[in-house]
């Protein structure tokens, strides 16, 4: 029994625990190094946002100069114009021979309409119906309502402006329903009701 105990003690003495203990601090130091990198990125993110805002402001100024150079005398002095309305949105549209640019409130149409494919399609349909996608530049001043209503108002304004290019455009535009003013608006709230039709919950007592 004494022999076995001595052999066991010698075997335990031969084991080295220092390597396992020394590895733990290294692994802990590596684990805490990653969050420091992410915090550094977050601290610098406002600078990136500020740079993007400055770039957008520069593009807006360039588009303003382009619009003023293309439309001497402003919107009121142009001949190919049309006004479109939808809900509470109003859009004043001017057509000018060009390459197919669409500028809304001195901003690119895709940027202004937030890249929404449906809203962009509303703007493109009147020109695409007559095959003028790359023949005219479209300049728009829109206000009121939301982006959806403004996009549909722009569509009506473009269709009406195309009638001033040629009266022959009326038949294909009318066939596609692009000259019809959508008169639907939000119904007014009624007294005693929560909304236009919605009534408060009935209570018998």
C-alpha cells in the first residue's frame, strides 16, 4: 500500500498545472479586446453621418444650379407645364427636352422617393406610355401630403404637361387612365365617433 501511495504522489508531482493556469489570462485578455474595437467604431460613426449629410447638401446645391440654368425665369416662365393633385398633395411639373432626368424639389427622384419602386413607377408611367423616357427632363415642385400622394400628383402633372406637347397624346394617356384626377380623400371625422365611421364601444349599462 505504501508503494502505491508513493507512486501516486510521484505521478501527481510530475503533473504541471502552470501551463493551464497561464493560458486562462491570455484567453480572457483576448475576449475583452473585441468590444473595445466595436466601441471605437461607434464613437467615430457621427463623423461618417456628418460626411454623408455634407455630400447630400453638395448634391442639392449642384441640382439647384442645374435647374436654374435649365429653366430661365423659373417654373412660371415655362410653356410645357402641368399641375397634378392627389389627396392633399400638389405638384407643379415642367417638361424640358433632355435625357430623362427627374428632379423633385431640387433632389433626384430616387432619393426623394426613398427608392420606393411603386412611387418611382408612378412618375415614369406617363413618359413610358408615349416612349419619351429619355426625351424629356422632368422638374417638379411638390408640397403637401405624403410621398405616395405626391408621386401620384406628379404622374397627373406629367400627363397634363404632355398634352401641351401634342394634343394627339390625349387618346393613349386617357386609355391608360393617366388623365383622371383621383378624387378620393380621407373622410372627415364625425361628432360622437372616434373616426369617420368607427363608433365607441357599446355599453348597455
